C-alpha cells in the first residue's frame, strides 16, 4: 500500500483506497483493479473472510488519518 501511495496527492491516495475497498467487496471493474498495480493481486482475498480485516487495515487507517488532518 505504501509503495502505491507515497508521493501521490492526498486525493489520489484516497481514490486508490476507495478502489481497493471496492475491489475487496468484489465490486471493482478490471480497469479500476489495474489502477491498483500490485495491490490488485489481493483481489481474491474477498473470498477469504479471515484475511479481509488484515488486508484492509492499512487502507482504513490511512482514510482515518486523512479525515483527522482535514479536521485540524
């Protein structure tokens, strides 16, 4: 995740986070998954419920951090 978002504008990082979470819910298109580069390799994690929480933890943390920065 970090390799994908470091150096990107905040809006783009949030967009990628939304795409990742959409992919985990099995709602993303092929084009959206392609935007995720190597993170797209986790597309089948949605079929392993025990792994989903781990896969999305970093993304949810980043989203919360961005929200906290907006409130400062």
